[in-house]
């Protein structure tokens, strides 16, 4: 074991009864890394997280953590923390007792417990709330209690289920900063599950994009954002014009379309609306819809290739609906997809 | 206009109908006369005092208390795990079980009592006290399951997983985070069960026997022989006991949230 595979999933298959949720998943996570599991609901990201926590026994495969096989280790002996999406605070206990819960089970001396709980509460800025009940806290405060409750246990891996989705915009930024700070200060390995690409891009060191129980792509936020490996990932990170390639030509609605210039040997090409050139080029389309979003305008074009979305600066003159426009899909800007589907 | 006159009148009638008999019994128990009558003849505390001197009342009170406390306790010991299992796991027959468990509430007590006597107590030669005990446990079980189910439904199940991830065992999580959070529901179920058992007549009527009677059965038997106001006095005392229990429960536990 090296720090490179601090946590590794080997051919992990997870199932609920007869339905397979995750299929032969292989993944290595470095020590101290902040990893996002990104994907739509039903992609297996939460299931995988629950398996790492020990709340779901794998149908087959192994989970290794810090050199030990923990596949059959029960959830209460794994040193894995989990911050639930609903926070799952104990309603009958005070904030202090919530954070102390795990330490009391460890039968630590009372003075130790008090010291660690106070340090934990201090680190999330909730010292003055120690005697409150969870119901008396806001959602953001409850989440910080849940974070402190997991962190005082000094877990080897901290899992977070949709950590930002229940928070409003301002708190989201605050929590994001908080999570990054905790991660840098303690060096804990963190995995969080999200369906929001923005969350994953802004927070993670590395993103694991999942679909239908398998990994679509693993990469840094830049790689995922700029070089999606498949049409699915491209679509997920905002490439709205995606075409399959066949013999150097685009598979379009009207058959195969020739692209000007050399075409790379990829399974497909994808353009963000921003990357489409509007006003010149070999293709023609009719404006069907337009939306103004402050900085830019987005147009939906009806073209022989199929619908095309293009975005241009709002400072440029607007195009009226039903205008016919020339446009180009510049090959040099396109993301090259290794797989299509 | 008619509505404004009629509404208070209707309210008065309903309340009168509900509380009237109780007020009559209370008034009758302070009577100075020799027979149970209303309006009471004079005022005295002699019949209230007499209640405590009737030996069969003391015995049957003890029997009823034992059945109400013990039976309800057993019903909870059976009912809490049942309610928990039905709320947390998708069991194949849980709806059926829920219905069967509710049967003693739906089926008339006369039938339950007769059936228990004819097909259970007599053929198996079960003693009076154990038979009463089993019957009362079964009668209270539906309340235990229902009330505890209601409070479990309000409790998120992920707190148990949270407890496990913090180092607790599954069973430990049940005792550390589930039980404390349904405490109010359990106490409510206990009170409801206690009152149901204590006031139970038809089933106990069939199962009571020589020397062992529940208090309500004993009161009926007493009235058949002696028609003095002591039965009214005893009824008043029991009613005040029930009111006191429910009042305390409401005051400290918010009883009405669970029932």
C-alpha cells in the first residue's frame, strides 16, 4: 500500500436484492484527497458511498482502507465518518452530547471527551450552542454539528452525502470554504456525493463521474470540464451540441455532414454553446428561440444538423426569431470524445 | 341568528351528555342515604370511606392493577419490537400482521372472551390468573403497536445509521437513539393500555372465576347483592385516578400528540 491507494475499491459490485446498482467498480483514492462522486440520481454514487461506510454489504469485490481489507468489517469499526444529507443529529441530545456520542462509546475519560468536543465545536464555530438541542439550530448549523460529530472521531475517511444541496446560496459558499479548510487542516481523506457539477468542480481535487453503476470518467475538475471522455460526461458538464463521428463526418439529423478542415479520430465531438461561431461558417440555421441572461444571449437554432445551441455576448446585436443565420462548429475548439454513449 | 343560538345549545347538550353521567355518579357517591340514588340524600363521606374497607374490592383492585401494569408491560415488550420491525423493514406480511394484531380492538369483547374461554382456557386447563393476564396482554397489544408505530413514523431512520458509524452496535443504536426518541409514545401507549385494561369488562367477565376477579367485574357482582352508594364512590375514585394519570401525562409528555 502506498498513499496512492489509501482507499481502494476493487471490482466492487453492489446490489439491492436482484437489482445491481454498481457493477465491478475499480477506484483508488489517495490519502488526503478530496474526491467528488458526480452523477444523476440512480447512478450508484450514494450506493457506493454507503458501501464504503459499511452500511451496505457488497455482492462481490473488495474495499481496502489504509492497507487493510475492510470488506467484511462492520460499519461501527471502520473509522469511516459520514455526514448525512439530512444531518441525522440525535434529536434528544444537546449539541454537546451529539458531538460527544462517539467518544463516549469509546469510553474515553470525561476530561478528554470534554476537551475534544469543545475543540470540535470551536472549529465549526458553534461553541456557544453546546447546550442547545438540534431542533433549535438552523440547517447550516445542524450540518456543522454533524461535521464536528464525525470529525472528533478522527476518521480515516470522511464521507459527505450531498453536503451543499440543502443550503441556500450564501451558506453554500460558506460551507464549501469550511469543508476545504477542515480538509487542509486535518488532512482527512474526503469523498462527497453530488449531482451538481458546479459543486464537484469547485470543491473536489478529483471527480469521479458515474452513470448507471459504472465509472464514466475520473479526472481533475479541469479535465472533466474541458476534456469530457464521453457524450454523457460532455452533456453533464454543459456541452449542449454533441455529435457522433463516423468516418471523419458528423452523424447529423440529415445524414453525414462534412466538417471543414482536418477531423480528429475520435468517437464524437462536442461544443459548448459558447464555442459555436454565429454569423459566419458553412452551416445555416433558423433562430427558433432566444434567451437573454445578462452577459450573454443564447439562441436555439433549427438546422439541418438538428437543433444547435449557440451563445454570444449580449453586447453583440440580437437576432430576431425566424432569422436565417450562418454558423460554424469549429473543430479546433471541440472536445474530442473517446466514447460515444 | 338561529345558528348563533343553536350552536351553544348543541354544544351544551353534547357536553352534558358526555359529562352528565359522571357528575351524577360523583354526586351520588357523597350521599348520606343507604341506597344508590340521585339526587343524593344528604352529604357524607361514609361511602367513600367504606370502599376501602370492602375486602373483595381490595383484592380485585390488586388483581386489576397487576393485570393493567403487567399486561401492558408485556404488550409493550412484544409491541415495540413488532412496531419497529414493521416500520423499518419491508416485511412481506406486515400489513397482515398489523390487521391481526388489531383484531382484539375490532372483534367485540364478548366474542373474544367467549372464544378464549371455550377454545383456549378450558381445553388447555389454564388457570384464571394466567388466562386473564394473557387476555389483557392481547387486548392492549393493538394500542401498543399503533401508538409506538405512530411515534416511530416521526423518527428518521438515518439516526440509527449515524449512531452505528459513530461506533455503536445495531442493538446499541436502538437503545441509545431510537428508544429515547420514542419515549413519549411508549409512555402514551402505556397509559392508554393501562386504562383499557383497567376498564375492561366483557373479556374479564368470561375469564374471571372463583376468588379471582378484576375490579369492574367485582363491582358488578357487588351491585347485584348490595345496592348502596359505595359502588358510586369507588367509580368516582377510579375516574379521578384516570383523570389524574391523563392530566399528568398531558402535562409532562404531551400525551395528546400520540393518540
